[in-house]
């Protein structure tokens, strides 16, 4: 479980600062993603294990471009599924796209690197759509594996789907057999997922940072992801 939510005036001020920093980072990445002309084909070569990147909801793959570049610089061929666009599809439908891409490109011993909703998509692939065991594991950053209580107040279906009471969230939470192949990375405070991102049976890594988006840019997060991707 993530650390407790900040308490008291000092804690609330600290939480407000984290919220602000998180949204500034997210807004800036969205702007850069929108104007970027970087192509997926630029990252397909490399001698090391293939990596499949899955962004969060309302994020296209370029939102994670700094991490994509670091993985590629480390020698990994990095695959993105541009058909996800801004990742608003339901988790099972998005998982179909990811599984189809992995199969069509004959990827083997692949590692999924996912942010937020991407972690749910990746786990769904590992649970139901990878009979040939092409996916060796996944590292998920700030994934709502137990849902988020805030989702119940959302009007948009693509956000309300993260409710702890949704059928897909309950299905993913019940299935634990693939958890041992998942590394869940998160900070001590996530303004979007008060339930936390700890996953039973997984390798859970809580970093000394906070946020839901800005954590992707933290060097400790990047080093953790690189280590998992390179591990046997």
C-alpha cells in the first residue's frame, strides 16, 4: 500500500504542492506529445530484450517518450502500439490490440513497461491473451490494480471504469497467478490512487517520491525500470 495521505496543515500544503507539480508535468508532457513528430520506427532496433510500452488513459505513447528514449539508449528495441491512440478503449479491447501486436511482430521474452491504466492492460494480456508466454514480465508505474475510489465520481466512462466495483477491476484483482511476474513501482503518495499500487505476490517497490505523472521523470523510477527490463 502506498504511504498514508498527508495529514495536518503541513501535510495538506505538501499534498497541494505535489498535486500542482504533477499537473504541471502532465500538461507539459501532453503539449510536447501533441507537437512531437517522433515516429515509433525510430526505436525498433536493439540487441537486448524487447520492451512494449503502454501509456495511461488519455496519454498517447509520446507521453512516455523520455522513458522510451532511455530504454532504447540502453539497447532495448522499444515497441509502441500507435493504434491505442490516447488509450480510451476499455481494458479488454486495448489488451486485444497489445496482444495482437506482440503476436504479429513475433516478440518473445518481452517486457511490458506501463503507466497507470497501462498496468491493467498489461496484466489482462498476461492473464488471458498470452498463451505462448511471449511476455516475460511487466513493470507498472502507478497502476490502479485495486481501482481508485475517485473513479466513482467521474462522469466519463473511461475514468469511471477504474472504480474498485467495476467488473474488470474485480476480475484483475482476483487473478493473482501472474502477479509474481509483475513489478509495481509507486511513490509514497499518489493523488489519483489513494488505494495505492501495491499488488499481492508482485515485487512492490515504493520510491521516495510522490505523484502520479511526474514520477515517470524521476531518475530512480527510470533506473528501476531499466534494471527490471535488463534482468534475466
